C-alpha cells in the first residue's frame, strides 16, 4: 500500500494541487484524495498539509517523496541499461543535426564509418537546435552535432571543429560596390581565403541600412548575429525570421536580404555568382561545433566509436 499510489502522491507534489493532479491523472479529485488518504492511513502520518494554499509536504511527506524519487531513479537506470544492451546488440546509433549537417556533412561521414564498421547502423535525425536538445534529453537520439551551449550537468561534450561565420549579401545590392576591397566570391571562400590574416575584415556598421534575414530566437546564430550588430552600433532591421540556416541562405540568394552563414556552406551549395561574402571584424564570428551526448546512461560502444571517427575525420569546409 505504501507504494501502490506513489504516482498519485507524486503528481500532487509536482502540481501542489489535488485538482490539477487529478486532471493530469484523468481521475476525479475525490478518487485521488481517497487514494492518498489510504496511503496516509498506512503510514500513520499525513503526507500533505492541506491547510496551506498551495498544499505543502509535511516532514513525513518530504521523506516519502525522496523515497519515490530514489525508486524512479532506479527504474530509469534499469530502463537505460536495458536500452543500452539492446542498442549494443543491434549495433545502432541515432545521430541528430541541423539540416545543413544532415544534408551535406554527416551522410558521407556515415558512409565512411559503415565501410570500417559494417556491422553498425547509423540513423540521422534532422531538427532545429531547440528540438535537437529535447530529442537528446529524451533519449531519442544518442549524439547531436550542434553549436548551442547545453547544460553540462546533463550532457557531456567534445569540440569537433571551429567554424567561421560570414555575411552573405546578394550580388545586386549597391553596398557591394562600396565595399569592393572586402567582398569575397564563393570561389574565394571555398579556397579558404577568409582564413588568411591579410584578408580584410568588414565592420558590420556598413550594413546598418540593409534588410537582414535572421534565424529565430533560441538559435545561437540569432543571439550571435544580434550581438555583433549591436557591438557595431545598430539594431538590424529584420524582414524574416527563419528556422534553418539553409533556408536563410537560399532566400538571400533570391535577393531578399542579407544573412549570416557558415563559411563551410560555400563548399556544398552551388549558387553561382548570386552572393558576395564578407569576413566580419568580430570575435563572435568564430564558434565551436560541438558533439553532445548524455551523461546518463553511459554512451554505448558504437556511440564512442562514432565520436572517435568524427574527431579523426575532418569534412570538407569545416
């Protein structure tokens, strides 16, 4: 009886309300109250102080919740262990990344990995940064490749590569004539000219009158782009907020705004002469591409081997 209704007790503890807990559990409030009352009668002490609003735990209730959480941790650990055993037996790993990585970077790496590890299977999941973190936390993917900063108490990480952020400007824009000495063609970006010390950096204030395409709030490049513009002394006029960098890139190609892009995109996307690129005079234009995985459960053998393979193999343009 002590543990029979622990889900009910925990729901009331989480919501601090019998009515809200009953809604979550899809039972009536009287039925919930009666179930918890039976547990309290078995203990001989009240679990909740019903005289407060919201309801609070009694000392006995605090101990009961601590015991429930220990049981939940044990159950979670068991499920994770069995999941790990299953994955190890199946030789399968799930890897998540943004659309650019899943479309252009990871497929060739996965193919090479399969050639050296023929018994393993790698599944790719494409999602934006916010959803990637949710999938990783829920165990729906084992590894993600991302640039966001994730909670170090939940996730382990390793730096994969450093990447440069450039500004992409439609070729027809008049600003390109003013900034001839700074602009780079897509061929020059592919050659790595922007990495040279002598390659001139442009001050973003030159673009304060232009229309920007930005990724949506919550994406690293959203915050990073805004900070770089503000440091240059202006707030950008944003005409569109987008989920994916690839989308912003192609909309810029159509002449509908300027946008921040990964330098590595020039190696994979054939846009002809539709854009000029600019090296930005700001330290924020460099960032690390990270490999993330959960602290618990421990990463499977295939997961460890895949990360090792990623670190040894540098893709073109990154």
